[in-house]
């Protein structure tokens, strides 16, 4: 039996074709009974059958194998469950011949509270606490519910039957075909599913309300939610019906199942999960309340629904062959969710916000501890960690880069043929490239391999030298170190105007072009700006020589560049500054050029960068901190005055989102007028929860402002926020409060807020929101994490949420000593599921520490920041 241990994949001698599963969850004792009959195709004669199982009780007499038509039943001589490998090995006294047969297993399991496998979630009904049973199987937890071949390539059909309390709603992937009630219990049988992977099987049992609609071709769509909240599901329902129609046309393939249910789960680790025909969501990602949800909440519901429904084609119908190709699922669904949202809500200008995707991808991929888009996976416990900004955001960004290179129509046509070719089966990254190559005639595989098979990305340096433009590429690393990589870079550029765009492929380390090739005449080159990576369509950074950088700064100030390009100039400059390839003095002078900025996405990133620079300044040059804050307040004040505190009639969706972000930043920077106004409005809100003076878009900003003045000795703001938290039943409101509670500057109060996160009043999925602490809270969070490490590992096990705690507690530090202290702690508290996250977090600490040291040596910084602080904006 030992030959099967320590293997990344299951042996191939038995292929599952059909599962007949019966489950009986006990919602009182938190256990379940089950049985499964698997139709197998034995392709190699064997005396062993090896499949996945974990945390299930299976006795030897609960297993049998029926050989083909002969009805000969054989019992295994040994049944072993290897928990480390999560495999069940069955040894039979005689060899099972090649051909068909049925494996039958009875088993028992625990309805766990760890949000994976078949687990329990709690909710209130008529003031009484109730338990529901729900599944979360991606990536590798179907094995915790029933023994199975738990790999994406082992597709089969599923016939599911549930025995549940008769008053409850019981849902699965397919419609109900029969329901038989027998006293307090009922047996619910579902239609057999089409062929699909185990990680997409789903079951939910509990009390729910729903709203319903149909697509034009008769697909029944429902949104299920807690009793009494059905109306909050209407917005998502509308988005879902329209999105299914849109994807049917885009992929040139109809939605494959007779129904689509979307349901909110109170305890849910991820944002949502695309189970075929039964998509599960956190409440914040599916429910929208006209009165209490912010514009950002509405946008999140739309994009998450669009993302999950994209998976019904890209992931469910065509599935990755192995987790190495996870990015095909997630990168694609992320990219196409913008396409769908833009089609439904063109006024949101969502494509301009797509820039957040490459930005987050570039931030993570600038680490030496990043990983390639296609990453080797050798054990199930490694999979969780790659549900990250590389698979989702870099994945989406290289897809956009390729679509931009090939053209939208050709790209869509090729995708549709890829979906048709691989429907009901599995595909690898190369299969997508082949389809796009066939449709476009371009060498897609050659172009894209450098982006998916190696980690990192290039920085393209451009210099003007004697009427020639010199281009050089090298791997960009946030540490400032030299990397090895080389890419085929689709370089695009504009010179002084967007009327003419030039492009070429940079396939070598360096290349030189005549300026007149791009501009037409050398006279214009003297004065005009040159911008590479037009509209930020490429996944790379650009470093300009001093002359070109000065011209770009002027172009930003005079609003001569598109919003996407203004974003790119700023973000590249920030990244180069962090990597110590550009001074902080130079970065803040560039930031000063954005004083008249009005674009939401640009301003949102400017805020993010300002908050980070403020933290670095506080560590490096604390005597200049007040000047930095004064400068940032001045930078955002103009925009804050334009937006005001209350929504304007007919204002844009993005202005509504921007208002909250700008006011939050001003509160954190200590702007007195903002803090005073927030305090007044909060008082009005405490007196009347329906006051028009605290609309949802500014609540988070107000809560953060209130916490800036709260301390252990002045705790009324903190207590009031807790009171609001306890009274509301809207998850979005609870999340806003949790994200604000620890933003106080008083370490004692921060610790109290962190302990509250672990109390029974906060669902374990939400505790991580409370780690957004002020700089003063870094040491508190770290001490708290060490103190509670055992509790955290028990609660979050090997799931991905534990990685959020590690990165939130470790990454904000900025000293080499602290990095050493963190390393020493985890040397004796390591877990394989956090290994990659820990290495990345420590690398960030070292990058911050080097940056701080470099800023301390900048002679001209003090004069520059003082001048910016006093400049009359």
C-alpha cells in the first residue's frame, strides 16, 4: 500500500464514470451518514483501488466491488485511509479484471465548522439560532464529503439523493425530480448531472426565501437568501439573467443546465464559488440594499456575479486539466467579468477600473517569491495558496494584453471555437493558445510562454540618445535586485498625441529605433512627450530617462494624457521608488502634478500610494511626517470640496465611490475639518439610523474618522460602533465596521478590537477584515497573532484565510530586525499551507526596510516635502 503514498496524483488504473451519492446530514449532532456507488472503468487489471477521502470513517465491511455484468461481489481484504495523503487505498484478495464495475462505499463524517467539505453554517430564524449544511469543495475538499477521484480531469456524472428534515429547502446542482416525505424527514432526488468535476458538486440544506426569473430560452434563475431578505436579491437576479444571455452570445454556446440557483451562505471563506448550477456567495457579494448598500457594494455584486457565471463556461463546461492551469479559470473569469459588467452598466466606465487588476498583479509579481502563472502543484495543500493575485489578476492582465494584440473580434471567435472543442472535457494552457493561434495566424504560443511559464515581468527602460530611442528590458524586482527573466514584450507608444500609435515586439534584451520612425520629423521630438505601454494594456513597467520623465510630468499636469496613462506614469514611478531606482523626492514631485486630477481610478491609486508613502516616511523621517500629511491633505482637498459629503442629484457611480475613499484618506491624514464633520454626522446617525446625513457611501469614512479620536480613555466612539454592529443584520454594514474598529491610534484599544474579532460575535470568515490597523498597531497585531496562533490554526486549518492573517500581520513592518523576529517565530510554528505567503511577507518587510534606509539618505527630501506642503493648491 505504501507505494501510493506521497504521490501528487492518483494512479490511473480505474476511471470513474458515474457517482450515485446519498447523504443524510444531522444538523443537531453535526454529523452525516452517506453512501456512494461509483461506476468504474477498470483500464488496467489491479488488486488495488486508490481514490481520495479525508476525515471520513469507513470500515472494511462498508466497501464492496461488483464486477461488470457477472454480479460477482468482492470485498476488500484491507481498507486504509492515509490522512496525510488524503487517499483511501482498497486492497482486494484477487485481481479485478479490465472492464466495468461498481464500487460501493458506506461512510460517516463530521459536519465541520471550517468552511470546507460538507460543513455547517449558522443563521437566525425568528430569533432562534439554526444550522444549515453547505458544501465548499474547491479546490480539493469533495473528498471530505464522499470518497471520490477528486481531481479536475476525473469528470463523471452525479446522481444525488438527500435525506433531510422535511421543513427545510434542499438544493443541489440539478433540479429536483422527486421528493418523498416520511414524517419529519424527506428524501429529495435530483436529476443526474451532465459530466463534471468533483469540485463543482454542491449541496445546501436550510431555510431560505428566493426571488425568481427566467432567461429568454427558459433557464430558471433564482436567488436564495435568508428568510426576510429576498428583496435584497433582486439586483443580483437581474444581473444574472442578463449576464447568462450575454455569455450565451459571446461564447456562442448556450448555458448547459436547466436551472441556475445563486445562494447566500452566512459562513463562507471565499467571496463566491461557481458550483455548476448552484453558485454559493458571501452575503456581501450577492445582496444589495437600496437604503444601506454603498455604490462600491453594488459594483462588487455585479462583478462577482459576472465572474461566477463566466465560470459556468470557462471552468465548468471546459475545465482545467490540473491545478497548474487554475489561472485559465480565474484569470479568464476575472477579465470577462469586466466585459459583462461594462455591457450592463456602461455608465460605470468599469474598464478604467480594470487597471486595479494589473496593478495588484504587478505588486505581487515584483517579488522574488512570486510564482509563474502556470505553477507546479505536488500536493493538495499547496493549491489554496495559488488562489492569489497571480492566478486572478496577472492572469486577467495577460489575457487583456493578448486580446489587445490580436484584436477583439478575432479573440472572441477563437474563444468560441475553443469552448466548442473542449466542452464537457479538460484543457491545458497550450490548448487555449493553439485555438487562438489557429484563429489569428499569430504565434500565440511563442508570444505567451514567456508570460505564463516564468515568474515576474520586465521593466522597459527608454532613453533618448542622439535622435535614437534606446529600449532595454530587464526583470523588475521590488527589492531592486537584478532578475534573470526575458520576455517578448508588445511595446506600444504615443508621441505627443494619441492620433498615431506605434507598436513593435521587443524580443531581445535591447533594441534601438530612430525617433523619426515614431514621430515623422525630428523637430517635434524636442518638445513632445513619449508614453510607452499606451493605456496600460501591457503587463510591464516603464522607466524613462530624466528628460522624458520631465516631459511626462508636464503632460500629467496639463491633462494631456489619458486617465489610464496618467495612472501608469504614477504607478510605475511609485514601483521604481520602492525598488530604489528613483528617489522619493522625485515621486512626491510627480504626485504634486496630480492636484487637479478628477478620474476615480487614478485618484484611488494616488490615495493608496499616499498612505504607503506616509507609512514609509513615518519610519524613515518621522520629523517630516507632519509635512507629508499636510501635502497629502492639500493634494486631495480640492477633490473633497468638489464632491462634498452628500450625494449630488445625477452624480456618477464613480463619484459616489470616490467620495468615501477621499474622506477616509483625509481622516487618516488627520484633517481636522473632515474629523469634525464626521463626528457630527455620526452623532446624527446614532440618533436616527435613517438620517439622510450619513448615506452608505460615506459610512466607512465616518467610522474610520470616529476611530481616529478613540482611545482606551475616550471610548464612546468605539462603543457606539459596536452598538451599530450588534444592531444591524446587513453583512455589508458589519464589514464596514469591522474594517474601521482597529484603525484607532491607541495600542490598548487596537488590542481590544483585535480580541473582539475572535469573539463569537464575529463570524470567522470576517475576522480578517479587522486586521486593517494603523501604523501604531503593527506591533500589537504581531504580538496578538503570536499569542493566538494556536487558536487561529485550529479555526482556519489549512484554508486560505490563514494566509490573510500572516500577510496582514507581517507585511507592514519595515525593519530587518523585525523580519528576523518573524522568521524565528515561524521556524517553530510552520505550516505547509502558509509557506509561500510567509516568504512573500518577509520579502516585503525587507523591501520596506531597504526603502526606509534609502529615504533617510535623500538630502533634498526635506526641502521638497516642505515646499509641497506649503504650496498653495
